[in-house]
C-alpha cells in the first residue's frame, strides 16, 4: 500500500505546533528559523517578529544607499551589508537593519552567521509601524553601543542622523530635500537627499 502524502496544511500545522510560543523562543531556535526563511524576522526577549515585505520605494532607496556606502567604505577597508543580515544587539536580541556598516572588514564582530554589533545602522521607516524605527530601535541600537543610527523616512522626505553620546543618541542633523546629509564618523561622506528620494520614486 502506498502511504498517503501529507497535505501542505497538515505539514504547516505540524511545523507550527512544534515551534515555541511567543515569549519562549531561544537564540538558537531563532537562528534556526532565520537560516531557513527568506523573510525578515527579528528577535526580542523570547519573541519573534516578522517584518513586512519592503515596498518598491523602500527597496530602491536601499539600493541607492548600499551603492553609496559601499563606494565610500570598500576602498577604506570597511563594508556595508543590507537586510537580511542579522545583528545581535544584546542578550536575547537580534535585529535585521536595512543597512549595517563595519569600518573594518576584519572587525571581530563580523561573524559568519551574524554580526555582534555594527559601527552604523540605517533603517528606512516602514508604513506598518513607524514607531519601531523611530523609537524602539533608536533606544535598542543606542543600548547596543552602535555609534551612528540613520533613519530614512520616506513619509516626510527626511534623513535623521543620530550620534551616540554616552548611552543615548543626539541629533547630528535632520536632512531634507535640497540638503546634503553627512556623517560625523565617515569623514568626507556626503549624500544628496533629493537624489536618493528621486531614485526611490523610480
């Protein structure tokens, strides 16, 4: 007798039934899950959060930024990687920033499965929950000791560059259309805000 094939619904139920409940996830379970999916998933205090699929504008802005940061960093021995790179921001916490930078490619934080921090991270604000990027991650990245946090907000056409001062971020600048964004850490790095948002509009 041939064994009946397991339906996709039954397989989904079996897999979901084997997964931990929210609040009970461990680091290795999170890493196992994210090793096997193309979706962006973050991990905080035993809970996993699936991030929304980026819009075309979000992706276009990220392409523009990745090229610009890479052109600056690579000749200087650093590099920039885009999501889904996992960055460990503390005990029981992983984020997948839209862009993450290390000034030195040989930095020991550059681990094969995930980074143990970054020198700069950048997020493009998502429509589903702007508070995640504007407030929650601002506090978390500061606690993780990440020197610069860039927030690109397509809803108001701004780039906010934050610099770590002690345990909190302070504003280096809020850059708008017509402005040139700069970085205190990346000497000579400039970004044409209008060109970036125009590229995002396609």
